[in-house]
């Protein structure tokens, strides 16, 4: 039985523009109670670097900081822009890199707007809105970061946001700020029918999976991640979440797939932390199923996972008959497309938070990804054969970042599918 739980004008001059932006962002800053945390300008961190990547559908701004800080965001028109202010002592960069890629953000600038305040101004090719914005604490050699994700918006949505930002400022110079959250899906309304997410903690019972030199087993790591991710997703109020196992129980690969199919899951996510003979291999990645593996390592990993059933005394079911129903084949193709979109959404959220393998969206012939009617991905959290990955996997703050990133990726995937479905109606 599957265990589940629910849950101004065109002639406006630069001085006038700057004044309006200053008023808008100052009012947002003043309204934020968290600003008491930074008592003086000397306490503010420095802006170390900034970069923007863009596609026609979305863009991401990453600002590297010497420490956590507070920020405020407003939308501006004529022309369309998004301004992001952070409390900062000074800039450590002379000129940021050009926008990587072509899309909804065509250019950006980073400058000190005034003492204690650094401003990033994004120039938009079309109406857009902030999907989410959050601060990441520093970890290892990665500095603290502000991550701002931007997606397309209708002209009406953008105009409404511009008007609401201006109205909030003019109301009392201290209106409620744009809030930042790492909770998944806070930018979209909760639908009446919640998607079912099935989480599959790899291995279990007699099957330990990979093991680290210190005796840590893959089955324990994946279960801990799954339980924590389940809680974050349920707390968002957007999803029903089920686990294929909630304790140290063995399930065959076929049983895991059947549980997802029988319960009509909207997505199946298998969690793993593998090992490899090359101790230098490290980083997270997300797999979709393909009989032709991305590279030799992927083939080795998939074969290893698929053999666990045999080692544990079970045999993998025979392949489907040679004469397959055409509808099943079409369904499988559609699910693989959906799986790839889910993998891309998850990797997009993991990228600013954790070390990833090169080309992190990968393909391999993992048996647990074979369901023809459920979008399925396998997340490799890291390698238990690499010392850095072992340390991360056992570190609570690293686990928190990964879980939150996974949750945001899952929410992004369902946001995009719901938007696509609405567009066809």
C-alpha cells in the first residue's frame, strides 16, 4: 500500500526615473521588519559578482554577496524593466558580464544607487514578472547569493504589477514589501485538485545501495531526503505526496513503478546517491529514461541499479511484447517529453545551490523510469565515493538547500504544465 500525505510618460528624464525608483524601493525596504538585522551600513555585505542568463520564456539573475542581506524588487514601465535593490556596502565588480543567451532580459546594469544600496536594473524584451527570489547562505567555496527567477507575463499582468508597486509606495511610503520565500509554488494559486508526487527513496531493507567508506548507506540517505522533501511539499499546500517506503523496507524495482502507476501519480521521483570507481566524479544530476545512456558512467550506474533486484533475490520482469499497442507507444513518448521538462525544471533550481555534474540533465536506462503513463525522473544527489559529496550529503544545511531546490523545481514543472494546459483551452 502506498503511504501518502496531503497537505510616468515616455518623456520621463533620468532624474525623474531615478527618483521614482528610489521612492518605490525605499518604501519597500522601510516596510520590511527583517531590516533590523543589519544595524549599520558597515554591516552590509559587498556585491562580489552578478550574472544573468536568459531564454525566451525565463531568465535568472544571480548576485554573489559576501554575506546574506535584504532586498526589494519593483517593476517599471516605459520602457519595461525590473529593478532589484540589495543592502550592500560597496561593489567589488567594475562591469558585470553580458547577458548569457537571448530572451526576455536584453541587458542589465549593476551600480550603487546610494550609500548602502546596490541596484540591479534588468531591461526587458517583453512583459515579465518575478517568479521567485531568495537568498542562499554561503557554503564551502560558494558565496552567499541572491537568486531572482523571472518568467514571461501578459501585458496586463505586468501593468498591474507596475501600478501596484507605485500605489504601495504612494500610500504611506512604507507599504508591505515584496516578500521572498523558498517555499515552492507561493507564486501560483492552489488548485482544487492537487497533483500527486510519488517520492521513491532508492534501495532499502536487504539492499543497502552504495556505501561510503564511513559506513553510511545510500538507503538511509535517500529515505532522509524523501521524508524531508515530503514535508516541504506538503507544507506548501499545493501537493499530495506519497513515499514508496517510509522505513527500511525492501521493494523491487517493479513494485516501485507499479505503486506510482496504480495510484495515478502525476510525477515519480526516485532519489539516489551512487558510487563510482573514480573518486573524482561528484555532483548532482537528474536522469530521464533512455535505452541509450548519455555516457559510459551513466550506463554503469543504470546497470548497477537494475541488478540490485537480482542480488536481492528478485528478477526484473521481461520486456514488453514485440507487438506493442500504438497508443501505449505514443503515451510513452509523451511521458518522456514530460519527464525531460521535469528534469530541466529541477536542474534549473539546483544549479545556484549545489555542485552539478557537467550536462546535469542526463539519460540512462534506469528500470524505475520505465512507466509509460507517469512522468519519471531519477535524482542522483551525489556520489558516496567522493569525499566532498559524502560530507555534503550528511550536512543538514546542504540537505536543506537541496530539498528546497527540489521542491521549487517540482513546483516550476507543474506551473509550466498548468500554463500549457490553460493555453490549449
